[in-house]
């Protein structure tokens, strides 16, 4: 009886175990399908690191079927020239985005609006000329930003206001001529700043940024060389080693601008003055208000050679004055010692010469004592 019942009972156990294994396999497959959707065509996907590599495929648009769980998206070395505002929508888990070596010239304001966990953004070697100030406001965790080799001529104020965690920033090889100090003050965690290979104009517009660079270097930040292009007296020199005395004229310029602002505004200045109206016959011509544009004086920093020459001349003059004072003091000491010796010898000779005045004074002293 036991032998006969052992067969059906064993088959039922095997069937139960098979059902359990099937349910577990189905759950694993469903979880895998949810975590790793289909990989975009021609791209390479890594299920462990959740990386999608679509680099070097000649793409002209971002693949629309990107997995929502993607953490790293590589789109470098393609032919992307324009991106719609919804190109990276629903990619809230994305942490690293590389758009280097493309033809991007303008980025929509809300392009990175859904990338709240983004920590690294590579935009190197594109044709970006302008940036919207709110472009990065929705990525507070951003740590590394590369904007090198683009056509940026200026940075909008407030661009980095929402990036307290930014550690490295590259602005190399752009068209930047000056930078505003207020733009960089919110970057409290910044450790590396690259600003080389830009046509910097070391004038009053860069003076405040020079103060910020000195503070940034003092707190341990790393900064590459900021070589001046203009004026020609400072060409090739690092802005950090230019003495602040070279910018003394800036305060004079600010004073003149403030005083000029108090003047009564006149008619608008135009380059091309209108033709004077023909006077009526028999009437005296009325004087017309002058609309000529006043020639604006261009302030230039003092020449470096002239400043160095002034310092050398001042040092030579001070040295000569010091030497003259030492000589005068030595002459005074020698003269005093000679005169003292002369008076001592003179006093020794007076009793031998029988000075009557001395005897008379001695008699007066004896009488007064008596």
C-alpha cells in the first residue's frame, strides 16, 4: 500500500515545487522588465551600472525610448545640433550626462528641468553662445560642469545660484573677456576653476573678479592661468600677479561717471546730425542746439614699465637721502668731538696765561663765602 501511494504523493510534491519555481521566475522576469526596459536601437546598455552608451552613432536627435532608470547617458561624438525641451523628460534618476563633441548652439530653458539627481554634465566642444540663467536651477546636486571649447562671450548673472554643491567648473577656450564676481559668489563648494585660453581684457570690469580670485586661492581653490590679452602693457601676464595699483584709475573713472550722472540730461546723442533747416528770407537764423556726440575719453591703465621706473627712481632717491643723513650725522659727531677737545685744551691754558677775569671772579666767590 505504501509503495502504491508513494508515486502520486511524490508527483504532487514535484508539481507544487514546480509551481513555486515558476512563480519566482515570473516575479524575477517582471522585475527585470520594469528595471531594464528595452535598450534603444544601436545603443549599448549595461544592466549593472544602468548606463546607456549612444556615443559615436551620428545621431541627430536623442533616442525617444530611453529607459527611465538610466543613471548614465553618453551622447558624445554625434551630430546633435538642437534639442527639444522634452529631450530628457522622465529621466529623474539620471546622474551623468555627456553631450560633448556635438553641434549644439542653444539649449532650451527647461532642458534639464527633470534632472534633479544630475551630478555631472559635460557640454565640451559645442557651439553654445548663450546660456539661460535658469538652465541649471533644477539640478542642485550638480558637482562637475564642463562648458569648455564653446562660443560663450558672457555668463548671465544668477546662472550658478542654484548650484551649492558644484566642485569643478571649466570655462576654457571660450570668448570670455570679463566675468562678474557676483556670478561666482554662490559657489561655496567650488574647488577647481579653469578659465584659460580666453581673450581676457584686464580692465576695470575684471577688477572685482580679481578680488574674488584672490579669495578663492586663499581658501585653497585651484585656478589655472588667467592671461591678459588687453591692454598690450599686460599682454601675457597672469591677472593674479598684476598689482592692484594698476587699477587706481578705476576709482577716478567711477567718480567721473557718478558726477556725470548728476548733470541735466540733454538731447539724445546721434552720430549723424540732421540737416539744418533753411532760414526764411529776411529773418535772422536761430542758433540750433548742438547734437554732436562728445568724444568719450578712453581710460587706460598705467604702463607697467612706467610704474616700475617710478618705483626704482623713488628707491634711488630714498637711498640718496638716507646716505646724506648718515653723512650729516657723522659730520655732526666729528665736529662735536673736535669742539669738545678744543674747549678742554682752552681751559687748561687759561690759568697759565693769568686771566684777570678769572682771578676777579675767584675773589667774588671768596667774599660771598665770608
